[in-house]
């Protein structure tokens, strides 16, 4: 979860202002992060209920990135404002006691008022995990994507290089994406094979709706030999979503890191998910400082 272990101490006062949390969750049972008017299960609803119980008052949560139905988070950041004061152990253990086993808070801390879990972030990082074998997995079925067709990870990596840098990613955004601009800066897209698993590791300043899953769908098409690696460059340049192929399933997608300026004091991630982390060395799991940062005004609400 973190690069350095953080003890759950009782000698600090956290609260009476803005509080930040770092948590992980298995998204298989939820209709995404966001609270749903229909009452269907969501990560936000469960977490807000648990935090409010510990704070002894209603709270409004703001997250770093709203994950979709079935998408997981090994490192999600949220903030809320409260009048309550608790020590770190009380916040973390108290919240977890009120949460289902599929959600766990790992850290709580004070954040200066300009901190905003979403707007203060300078990058986000996802990993997409594919089981590539002839028979569908059973034990990890809700946690990984699956294709029985052999994937050429080398061809996928060649194709992935076309997605790096600043581009108009209209070809890889969902039809219902509400972002005002399709332009994003992608720091890197790395494809690697680990036995029967292929991992796509992506970092960008921000992402469009379904952007990573659409990347994965296109790269898997290349890996299966349907298209040459340079096909991805043509799709990107064409800005036509219909040319990019199907959206990959949500089960294999994980939010694994969110980066903030050091002044905010959010602990650094050791990128997950936990069963994937040992496949990489410490450098590969460590945060990658962004080479391009869009400067934003401070947000205090």
C-alpha cells in the first residue's frame, strides 16, 4: 500500500478541519465509486456511512477519481471536512469496523485547507491486469480480465508507445464522457508479461471516461494479431471512437496511485494491487514524478 509503513499512532490530533484518507477496495460488488440515487451499492455510500459514524456527524466525501462499476482501487484518496477530532488509530480502526470487508482505510491525516483530493492531484496511475490462458480463471475472476487468445506483449508495448505524450484522445473516450476537453498528457504506457498475466501500466495527468479500458481493448487487439502496432497511431490521429475497438472489461482495472505536491503530506504509494506488486521491483512500484504538470488554482471547497 505505502512505500514506508505508517504506524497507527494515538498521539496525534486529526480533525476539526480537512481530513484526508487513503483506502483500497474491491469494486466487484459495487456500482462504482459514486453515490447512486437508486440506492444500489457504491463505495462512496459505504465509506460515507462509516466515516459519519466515527465523526458523529454527516460528512461529504470527495475522491481523487470516480471509478466505474466493477473497477477496483488499491490506492484511492478522499477528503472530507469535519468538526470531530480523533487520533489516527481511532479514525482508521473506527471506520474499518463500520465497513464491509471489501473496503479498507489504511491512513488518515490532517490536510491543509487548500488540499482537494481531486483538483490537487497532479497525476493518476492505473494498472490493467489480464489473465491470458485457455481456461477462464475462477479464484480471481472478479479481479482480472481474461482472454484465451495468446497475447504478444512485445507488439502491445510497441503499440503503446503511440499513446504517450499530449494528444487529443477522442478515439479513446466514452460516448458519455463529460470532460470539456479530450486533451490529456500520458506520462507512460508500459506493457509487461508475468507468466500467464499481462499488465498494462498507465500514468497520466488525468483520464477521460473509459480511457484506460479503451487503451486496453485496442492494445489487446494488437496483441492478438488483429492489427499491427502502428494501427494504434492511426486510431489516435483519426479521433473516431468507432475505430478503436471494444472497451475492455472493468474487472481488471485498478487505480493504483494518485500524486500530490509533497507539501500536502499524503503518503507515497507502493503500487498494487497486492497480488501484482511482487511481479515488479521497488522502482517499478514507486511513484513516478510527472514530467508535465498543469498548474491549477487552489480549491478549498
